[in-house]
């Protein structure tokens, strides 16, 4: 069974879709990288650690209880 030759338009279409996909992926990672640099992850991590340490100081009788009526 011989392999059929792919029509030229299918090759061009597949190539265009591949290039578009790579462009979108590259753009996504670039945007994510720039946004993370704006947020300054170290300061966010320090804030979250300090918040969790403050939350752990709550005594067991003062734990918030979910109210099903709300």
C-alpha cells in the first residue's frame, strides 16, 4: 500500500496552524512572566506565610463554624 501524497493546501494550512499555536503559547508565557514580575512573588509569599501564622494563633473554641442557614 503506497502512501498518498498530501495536497499542498493541507500542508500550508497545517503549517499555518502550527505557527499560530506556537505564537499563542509563546505570548501566553511572555504575558505570565511579565505579570509575575509585577506582583513580586517573594513579598506575596511572605504575606501569605504571615497571614497563615496569624490564623494559627486562634484557639479551638474560636474557630469559625459554617452556618448552613446562610
